[in-house]
């Protein structure tokens, strides 16, 4: 039995909580509750486990080691359970508002994903949606559309922000700072002769696992260190910090102190019942009658600044690839932080770059996804994060190619097998719904295969075989049978055309 809590927006408070705890029972491993109710009841149930930030398990390069999921659970199972419960709630809510019971059959689903997610992570999200019965495996692929979180936020900012006064050719950055990840993307606004605007991604997106959960972790360390100085040791001489009151103090920090911190006031934390104190007052650690004072200086230095500087560093890194950056829009739960906003203004305003927090920044991604679902063509160009290509055979280069890749064709030509034939170039702008065509030759009567590979290498891969300098993974494989062709003899060359269509419905 486990409980998932991830707040859908109807439950989100004005100052949002950026964590996504989940709860499990040791007994059955089945879902019991989800949402804010699960979080509020977690202290009352002794047979449950709490899991937080489960989306981070889909990050192939996390910034910190991740514990194994308990009870044999997988990210797909947890995400699908959450989606299933959320969808059930949405259906009930829509029914109360007068929608027909079968409205979901006519619905399009838009799920937002971090910009840095791999193809594998996005496929796990799609599989979870199928497992949760949002869609069926046989449905048209456009029934479920994936959009990167900063792309969705960009659409929201344009639609709702009165400070969105970008002109033709201007660039703007979306800084989507959430609980787990910070995603950045830069768009260039273009206006057509018809007056309509489109967004063209002008730099390769950037992301890192450096969200507000790391502020929580920093405060957790600071609080534990402070409490150990005033708690009574147990019989074995060790200081044990009771979980329930400690987590209550963390909840107060996450819900109230963290969102409001702006480096002007100290933070005061009242010690709840449940702590066995040696003394109620100790000026050396800021303890006065059961209340601990954390100075704004130590909160700034030890809790916020290590994370804030990583966010600023990411923005600086992406700024190097821009040519006409006019504004940075701060969105996401962490993006609504007063202190983060202050530091971004301090860093970038001297260069004439506006720092803008739209209304309800924590809602930007969810509402932007709806805008995208209604008008997917608004995003006209994306920057691929990977190289994509197929396995092919090129003329053999005796100076570069290894002998084990050498093959001799029926026509006597010497070729190099396992070559990477590029379809999509990493970092090169790509118009969506474009069709990429390549022509090849196969030989009768043998069938062939179309194997698509991807690589995040800085330079174009030469081979489809992974190596220390060539991180290549197979993402798709299908057989191409040899059709019946009259008057074709063994070894005759057969022309083969392969077309790859870049679809609108997912980031690349």
C-alpha cells in the first residue's frame, strides 16, 4: 500500500509547496491516497513509506545519488498511479461542471516534461499514461502530446503577461525553476506577414537538477546540526532526532519561510512538542524559550546561495549562445521565490535584460500546456539535443575505418559497415513537421533493417557502435522486407528511400 501526493493545481496554495512526497505501505504495495490528503495524514499511519521527487528518477544524470525505490516499485508504476488518480479526480470535477461522461474520449492530453529529459524518459512518461488509461496504445499519437516545460511556460507568458513586449527578432529566456529541476530555453520571436507570431528555439535548451528541493536539503542539514546541540542524548549516548516534530518544522519552512524569504528578515522556528530538550534557551545557537532564530546571513549563505548561484550560472551559460536577449521570465514554483528574483535582477539588470515574474508563475507550465494543446503550431522550430541517424554502409576509408567493419558488396565495392548516417544534427535549428529524405541501395534478395540511433556527442558520430568517445544508443529498430520484384536477379541493386518526419507532438 502506498500513497502518492503530488499537488494538482486546484489544491495548490498561494505560496506553493515545491515537493512531491509519495507514501507506501510495507503490506500490500497498493495505492491508498494521493494529493494533499496523503501528505497531511502521513504522520498518522505507521505502515507507510514516503517518497519524494519521483520524476527525478527519470533523469539519466542526477546531481546526487538516488536511493532505490522501495517495494520493487518503478517510476512507470508510480507515475501511472498518480496519473490515474488525478484523471479520476478530473473526470469527477468535469462531471460536476456539466460535461458529458465520455468527454475524455474527445480530449487531447498534454503532459509537460523537463527540457533535459532523454527520449527514454519521455517514452516512460508516455507508457505511464497508457498504463493509467489516459489513452490507449492504439490511439493516434497526437492524442497525447508531450511539451517541454519551458516551452509551455513561454506560451503562458506571451498570453498572460502584460510585460511581454517582445518585438520581431528579440530573444527571451524562460527559466523554469521547480522543485527538482531548473530548465532553460531561449526563443526568438518572429512575426509573419499575416501578423501572427511564432517562437523559434534559438539555442539548445539547458537543464540541471538544482531546484528548490536542494534548498530544503540545505536547511535540513542546518536544522539537524542546530538541534543536536540541545537535544538530550539517548541511553547509548547518541542524539536521536524524533522524526515527527522534525518533519513538522521542515513543513513550516517549506510552506512559509522559504517562499517568503527575501534576505530582509531572520527566520524563526518554534520547537514543537516531541523534542526532549536539555535547555529551552541557549544564546550560542540562537535558542530562546523554545524558538530557534536563524539569521538572514546564515540562511542566505548556507541554505539559499549555493542553489541560487547554480541557477544564475545556468542562465549565464545559456546566455553565451544568444545574440539579442531582452528578457528572462521566471516561472515554476521555485521561480516565484522573492530571493531568487532579487538575485536575478542584481545579476542581469545592469546589462539591460529584464527579469520578469508573470502572474502565478507556478501555474505557467500547466496553463501553457493547454495553450499548446489548442495551438501546437505556435512552436515552429526546435533545437535538437541529440544527433539522430541510421546504420548505413559508406565507402571504406583505409586510414580511418577498422578492418572488422569492412564489407564487400555484390557489385565489388568496399564499404564500411556500422556507419552513422545523420538525419538530424544536434544543435542545428529544425523546423517542425519537416521531412528528411535519404536514398540508399540494397541488394536482392536480402531484406534490410532500419535502425535509428541517437547520440549526445559534441561532434557527429562516425559509427553506431558505442565507444568511450561515442555515446550512441539505439532508439528504434524495424525490418524492411524485400518486396517481390519481377525480373530481379540475385545481387541486383534495389533503390531504397527512407523518410523521417519530425512531428510536432514531442520535444526532440
